[in-house]
């Protein structure tokens, strides 16, 4: 199908200093959780982006020196020529598809814990480290600043030799160059402190140093946090942020605009932001420079993208998360297939991977991070190995993904859903405050399934084991999900607790089914992801008095990993929620929730009219067990029916089954990247040899 002419502007080539991007799609730097320990995985991931049509593909943050170390988290390094050779693999992979390769040179300053290298942490001023350990940082003297500039220059030279087209000076996300800019972290009184001109001196020098180092071979980009979102005491877009752009407007070849000292501000989840939410900041920069400007905003709509360009907000469409959810987003627009875009839902599961120190994953795109390890491609899948027919029972996220991927392979698939609509748990969770974008998980798959002639979908078809046994399928896939427990067993309590039968106890399932609550509500959260906090917001919005009780010291504690916890707790406290932290459920009387402090053992009693237990979940495995007892071996379980987890894990489970169905076990072995043992020339390696 030909491209819609109104999107032509997105595919115009655009100069960035001495290099030219083939289009306006710009994959901004983002973490992968792979770093320098998984160079093949990292290169394959970036190559997929380039193949998918992103005109510029950048790496994640790349340390320029051992004094910038974030062990145990994965990051790239450009400390020596071996690093340079390793990164050349990524450059070659990107260039193979005609895209420009960008690299983000990084020094964390007071954010670098240096637990791996044991180097001293450096910062503009002597302050406590921001990584919460009993360590402070060294205030950089003039020789340290000179050394830092030297390290940055050497890294830029190595980046050029590795083949990168765009070299970043990274003054965002509260890393070292930005720490010099901010009055909150820079308390110096010399030529690098005090006035904004002095605080801006290092950034100017880094731009000039990088330009000198790369000459006319590469473009020099600046990633700049125009507002750290810390109020008038900090660095604000309308004041000092604007003035920095005015002072340096024409020095770099491109401005990449970021937000906030925290990554959670820049990659804000859809629960707390809309598409294009950084527009006003990019517009400020665009009005002050003739150089190209790029900014992110979780862009998935081509019409929104075109609007950004035509209204002069920015020159490139920056994306990290949308390029993860659909690496082929540009190609789909170019080929008139925008209805097939696998839209980012803004859940920030990708951010959680980085914050947990694990390789990248995505709710919408189960192939993300598996490009090299498993050989998975987001748009291609092996053809069917037989004429087998498969019955999928359950139209939630796992069942939808399995049916879609099996259908793409060419198998004859029947999908039976017990209710009147597809989506399963996604329907309920997308109805919670701020989570409406999550329905894209259902909509993307349902839309593509509706176009497949080899997939039959039956709604309101609750099957029994007898029904399945009568069905002439060669394989049966059970994706019947899970349900919330009502016995108090959760992450901290591994056994049921005593709950009076007459008490008004509910689970999230009851609320989704329409249970009406009034009076005083206690929510006990021992699951710690988004559910407890989202239900609390919903109930508070309806005017109820809510007490949130949890064994953790904060609301929705695991959302620290998705960079949402600060937003959630701030919002709920402003809405008037009452909290009781560090309290374990003990037992429940008719209208009393009894708990105890998990540290002091102090006892507490909270009166309620309704109690909502957000704890663990149990698999809906009855159908599978009945089927196995009558016809063993034909069925398999996937998703929450196998192990309750996130929607991302349910999607992955369904996709993995579809990929591996009918395949020889020998072909399913994952590749592993291994460290090489190094020994002195001529020495005999003995791992038990004493070094004394």
C-alpha cells in the first residue's frame, strides 16, 4: 500500500552538521540492560531499529572513564581501544541498513557509585552521593576538570574511529555536566560556579572539545535537560534553561531536549502524561536556534508527529519507548500500514528492566531483547512446520498473543473466549485511572486477528473439558488467566490468614465486577505493583475515605522500578489518602483489620466498612486439570494460568509458545555471551592458584 502523502514530511532527509539523516525518525539514546557485557545482543537490538526505518539510532549511555561506573547496572564503556572495537560492531550493524549511528558519552558524577571500579566519585561540589550508600563524593578541583575534559575528548576520538556519525555531549538527567549547570548541585565559587555563565562554562568547553576531536567527520549533539523540575530553586526552562540555549544556541549540530534530574520525568509513564507531553520545552529550544531539535514524547500517532514538525516544535521525531514497542514503526507508516503499529502503552516495563539490572523487555513487543539470544524478529516468524490445528482457550493477553503468532506462522487457530469481548485482565486494568492506553494490548492483537483467514474467534464460548475433548484440535492451549486471592496470602504472607466470614472483604475482581463500596475502606496491598494504588485513586475519586495499609514503607513500592512511585504517592497523598506502612495482615474480624508492625511487632486495629485485599493471585487451572485427567498430554498452559505475573510476562509466554510449537528442541537453545578468560602469555591457567 502506498504511503499516505500527508506523512511525506516525516521521510525527508535532514542535515545534522556534516551528516545527513535519511528521515526524521530519531531513536534517542535509551538503556538496554545489556551494556558492554552483551555486545552482540546490543548490536542486534540496534540493528533491528535501523532495519525498521529509524533514520538515526543511538546507543545507551556510554561511560568515558572508570570513575563513571554504575555496577551492578549494565552500561557501555569507551575507556580504551578494546571498547572501541566492540562498539564498532554496533556501528556496522546500524550502518548496514542506511541509518546514522549516535553514541551518548556519559559521566555520572555523584550518581556513579563506582562499586565495580572502586574509583572515587566526582562532582562539582562535595556532597553526599545520590546512590544512597555511606559515601560522599570528591569536589572536582581544576586538575580534575581538566582530566574530565581529556577523558571526554579521548572517548569522542574513539567514537569517531568506531564509526559513529553523531557524538553526544550529555548534559541531562542530573549527570555530571548537568550537575555543573544546576545551582542545587553546583556550590562552587570559582570560574565553574556561581553565575550561570560560569556554571555553563564546562558544557561550552565539552562541546568545543568534542568538535575539535571529531572534526568534520561527525555531528556533535547535546542532550540537555532544559528543566530539572525542582522549582524556582533549581534549573528551570523559563529562566536559566532558556538562557543556556541562548548562550550556546549555534554551537552543537543538534539539540536533544530532555526533562528533569530524574529519568522518571523524561520517560514519564502514560498514567501521568499524554503523547507529546514535552512539547512546550522543545518549542522553547526550537525558537532559539537554527540547529535541528529533537525531543521525545511517547509518539505513536503519525498525525501527531506531522503536527510537531509542521508547527515548528521540533525537526525530528524522537522516540525511545515507541521504538522499543515497534522497531518497525517508521516502515509501517512509509508503507501505508499505520494501522499495524504496535503502539507503546507507556507502562514503563522497559524502564523496570534497566532499574532491575536486567536486559530490556516490553509489554507490547515480546521479541525485544531476544533479537540475538533467541533469534527473534519483531516482524518475521518461522512458517508452520505442519498442518496442525490449535485451540486456544482464553482471549486475554497470553491467548491473544499466542493466537496471533500461531496464525502468523500459518497454523489453523481457533480462539474461544468465555466472555463477550476479547482482552481478559487488560479490559479491567485499562479502566483504572490513567491506564486507558493499556487497552492497546488488546486492540493491536484483536485488529490483526480479525484480518486472518486461518484464525476463527468465538466469543461467549465457555468451554468444558468435554467440549475440548470433542474438538478436533491437534493441540490445546489453556490461557484462562488467574484470580485474586481473598485469604490474605501475598508477597509477605505465604499462608492464608483468619478472616471472619461475615466481614465485607473484596478483591480487585469484585470491584471490576461492579461491587459497590461505601464508608471507610481499607486497602491492604501485599502485591506492590500498580493495582493497590490505582484502586485507591479510583475510590478516593468517588469520595470514599481510604486507608492504605502495606508491609512496605511506601505506596506501590515496586513501581520504583517503573519510575512511577514518586508520582503515585504524591498524587494519592494530595488526594487525602491515609497510610499505614510496614504493617502485616494478622487477622480480620467482622469490621476490624488487625495488623502488626513487621519490625516492632506492635499490634494495630483498623476499623472498616469494606476491606479490599490486593495480595496474591491463584491460577485458573481447573479446566486444564480436568482436561489432563481425561486426555493427558494434549494441553499446555500459558500466561497467568501458568504463573500469574505482569501483562508483559503473559504476552511473552504466549509468544514463546507460538515460536516453539512444532520446533525441534535442539533449535530452541538460547545463545549466551560469555566473558573470555585472560591470562598472561605463556602462563598455565589455574583458577585455584594462590596469588600470594
